[in-house]
């Protein structure tokens, strides 16, 4: 049986080859998560360095059809009962955005949610097609056992979740439509673990633009989440953002879970 607590970390690495050159292995050595979910890996498995040694016996990559775009990965110290990619009813195009690993007590779903894009060109796809399909998938899983879903959800849920809400209401990641579908997901039975552990606390962000020294000035957005089935949340002992971990424009986020 695995020793408790279980450490789960999610990180949009903004390119796996890039983050490898920016301290990724040192991050693993320092934090040693039991389960690590990565988004925006942007690498096909043939391009992974042959001499790369990861401290994980179970590694699963999921790439989209478009080379060098999107992509997810799960690294685990515990052998999953099963692992799958995408989901029934997953809307096209195939972009390597979802992985599911089943364990004895829960499912973990790694997600890289589509961005609504500049000019909101993908807003309808995101909010009318993707979000409902993904929510239905999670609720289907939850009929079997509790669900943890983590990743880059590409939305700042409330005004406290970004530094400049007033100027961003019509921009991707903070439109009323995106925030509404995220609320619907939470209201269907999921806890935003970080916000429930840190209610009302401002200035906690997980993404900063590379421009204008935004990270140093903490002018950011909280786009990355670990959500858990409501009945699992009491077992969440810690929820955190590792703001000082560099290597990507996103910071890792995570939880410690006692099962």
C-alpha cells in the first residue's frame, strides 16, 4: 500500500523539451510528486531524449494529430488500474487534451482545456461543445468512484483569480461564457481545492504573460486547477501553487491527499 499522503501536482510546462532545459529534473527531485500531470507537452514520443531518466515507473504520453501542439502526459509512482486517452464524446479535433488514469480509490483526469483564442474565435467550441462534453464525462466517471481532475482550464473563475479583472471581461479566459461553464462544472459536484483551502485570498495566480515583467510584479491569472469530487475534498490536506518554480509561464499547482 502506498504511504500517505499522496502528492499530486499538475503543470502546464509550455513545451516539454523547453522545460527540460529549465530545471525540470531538479523540480522532480525537489518536490517528488507521486502523480504528475503535464499539459502543453508539445512533443511526440519519438522526440523524447533516449537517455532521459525519469523517477517514475509508469509514464503515459498523449499527443494530438497536429505535431508540436498541445499534448498531455501522466507520470506515476503507482501502477494505475487502467489509462485511457480522450473520452467518449470527445469533440474533434484530436489535440491530445485529456488523459484518465484509474486507481483503486479514484480517477485522475488530466486536462488541457481549449483556449477561446484571441478574438474569441474558439469561444463557441470551448463553451458550447467542449465544456459540456467534458463535464458529462467527469459525471459519468463519478458514478463509479470519486474523480480528481487537474490541469490548465484556461479560465480565471472569479475576479479574485486575476490581477486586472475590469479590463479583461471580454478577453479569452475571463468571458462571462467561460466563467459560467466553469461554475456549472463546480456546481455539478466538484470542489476547487485551492480556493476552498484559501477562501477570499487574493494575489494567488498560476500564469503570467512573458511580457512586461508580469511574473515579478505578480500581474497574473489563476488558470490552473485541481478539482475534486465533493466527497473527496475532506481528504485534501493541502492545496498549493508553487509560484517560485520557474521553467514555464505557468506555475505547478497541486494537492496532498490522504486516502
